[in-house]
C-alpha cells in the first residue's frame, strides 16, 4: 500500500487553504492512502513551522510527502533547504511535488554508472527547484521593499495594518490557558507573534 502525507502551506490570511484541497483528492485518486494532512499558515522562509515539524516526526519509511509546489515545502536558503529535505529523507520518505521530476524509481532499478547518473541528475533538479523557490522569495521581498520606499517617498505609506481578528483570537486562547505553542497552532500564526501580542496585552514593553 502506498502511503502519503500531505503538507499544505500558505503565507498569509488572504490566501485560502481550501484552494489546495484538490491535492488531497488527486493524491487519493492516485491510489495513495493519506496518513495525514498537515495545514498551516506560515512563511516558507521559516524552518520552525510546527505542522511541518510534526509531519516530519510522523513520517515512516517508504512514505511520500506530497505538496502543491516545492516552495510550499521551502523558501529557505539552499543549504537550509537541503537540510530540511535531508530530514525528510532521513525518515526513509521522499518528496512528490508537481513540476519536480522524480527519478527515484528509475534510480532504484538501475545499477552501476546508470544509477549514479540518475541519482546525480535527481539531486541537481532538486537543488535547482529549491534555489528557484528561494530566488522567487528574495525577488518578492525586494519588490515589496521598493514599493514601501516609493510609498514613503510619496507620503502614501501608512505601515502594516494590524490583524485585529488574529490579535483577539490569540488573547482569547491565552486567557483560556493554552500554551504559546498551542495558541500559535490554533490561531494559525507563529509563536513569536503570539509572544508579541500577549506581551502587548499584558502591557509589557
């Protein structure tokens, strides 16, 4: 039986997790048993994503990690991205991402030089995909920075608007006795954001 774990990541509240629901359907349609679906709102440039780490911890040998695109898994610098992929492989699992050619089955059946070549090509393709995901992230950040500078120069920049809904949710969860980690998971944000908002609520500098 083929077993898959699906990782669904979005970066902002404006995006909708439901748009990735078809991945779950297509995975099952490909005769995979879905052992878990891990959803979170977090930046791919962070390695400390709770659901990602939970998925890696849950992985069993022979399983497949399914994601919409490689940048859903990582927008980290190449060395850190490779370390992240390495932690998945260390569990005996592999990635299955649309657009990323998977030569693992061919490499497994090959021998000698052919096996070495296939494995080398697979690593090169993966590195290229991870680097492109990081480059795209850096390009977006630079365009955002330039946009802010232009807005400031024209007197139109008002700063980032606070998310009142998330703020209220975090305060309510913390008041209910949830830990910082649990609050971040339930609120769909980072632990650092929970700490910052909770400190503001308590009137700490």
